[in-house]
């Protein structure tokens, strides 16, 4: 089969490799789509992955072969990824539960022989897939995983009806979140975004004001718009050098900063500017999403209550993956939002 193999920092090459054989409890799937995730871009550009690995986890496909012991799925069924292999299935807030493990993204991402879905086929354990209901298109199915991240982060923000909300950064996950926050009854949604394509989409999806932080002082502007208080909740989705600091400066006293940005480099924090505001800062990734978040996200796709497809701007073949990764690393200079690979 053809697959995009990670060779070294910044290099993916499409190669012919053996099609995997499904092991006990696994099914082999022909991949229909695999979304390009921000973490794939990080793994690629910082080289935090073992050479020879295949990236790509936001996939859906059709079962072509059953491994031994598989009785609850059959050949020809449409399926999508359902729950990451490293997600501890522990209810949130249960610190002393022995099922809790220490999670280190460097170790997770650099684990040898990761076989992802930037390939024609993927072998997947049946415990980590689910059938795609008829209401969900293949394109939407490939958005389930980032939608889970969005749902989880919105829920962590503890949003209450008529709270004001700000987003620092409006990438694909934030664009899902904006829709959810709007549905949840936010009083106003303010967005800071440097890419004009992302800014336009954030506006189209219901944001009240979208600012370009390179041209405007977003803290002064948003604090003014919120009657001098600042927003109740700030979602930090940008992972810039100063954006977490900015989120903490911006949020209302005793407000909550929910940070789902993934930082690959040290960042700047100047607590003297904001520690007396006593913000609550909560970090999240899809690594702490719960089985319930996955259930909700699947339901959201069935009801189409968040339009995930409106954020998909490009579908590319495997042969374009290297140049597309390079382009996505510079979001300001292109119009791409969410990109799906069709191997
Ligand atoms: Zn992802």
C-alpha cells in the first residue's frame, strides 16, 4: 500500500510499504479520509516522532478484513476512530484512581512504530473504533476527534448562560468551539486571530467581534467591550510565545483561562501583570477527554448541530502531503482551514 512515511524533521515521503495484517481483535480498514491535526504538524516540524512512523489519527474508513476474534464488526462497514489508545478511562476529577497514568506527550509521540492513517490502509483494534451512523458523512466522520477536543474544552470552561467569551486563535478546533459556545448562550464572543481566512470564518460562525492582534490592542479593546471587566472565559488556542500570558491578562477577575494550545517551545509568562486577578488556569488536550465527550461528539455529528464541514477547505491526495504540511505551518499566508487527506 501507499503511505506517507515520516523520515525526519520536516520530511514525509510517500512510499510503498506492506499492507498491515489485522491482529487479534483488530480490523483492517481502507482509509477514506484522514484529517491533518495540529499535533501532526508539531510532530513533523519538531521531529517528535520516530522515523518510519506513519502519522494521522483523525480517520474514517471501510472495513476490508477482520482479524481473529472479531465478531461484532463485518467487512464493508464504515467506521471511524473512537477514543485514543492513550486516553485513561478515568472519570474527571478522580485524582486517586489507580487507572490514572502519567502522560508525557514526548513519550507518546515518539513511541516507535506508530502506524497512523496517512496511508491506504490502517489496522485498528475494535475497542478504538465505532460504526459511522448513516447521518454522518465520511468528511464529517474524519472530524470526530478534533470535535471531541472542542466539546471537551468548552465543557471545561464551565461556561454559564450570558458569560462573555474570548478566543485567542481561531484554528479548526476553535471554529468548532465558537459554534458550541454560541449555542450554549454566550453573551458575546470575541476572537483574536492573525489569519484573514480564519478570522472571516470566525465571523461567519457567529463571533461578535474579530480582532487582528497585529493591528489592534486586543486587551484594551475587549476589556472596553466587556464594561471594563474582561471576558468571563478565555480559550487560549493559539500557542504563541505570549498568548497564554495575554489570555491571563485579558480574563475577568476570578475568570477561567482554558488552554488547549499545544506549546512546543518555552513561552513567556509575566504573572505580575495579572496574578492579583486570580484567574483559574486549566490545561486540556484530547488526552483528558472522557468517553462521555466522545459520545457527545458523535451525537453532535449525527444531529449536525455543529457544522464541521464548513471548516474543511481542502481535500488532498497523499502525493500532496509534504507540500501541504509545509504550507500549513504558515497559516497566515494561505486560505486553508481544515485539510483532509484522501489516501
Ligand atoms: Zn487530532
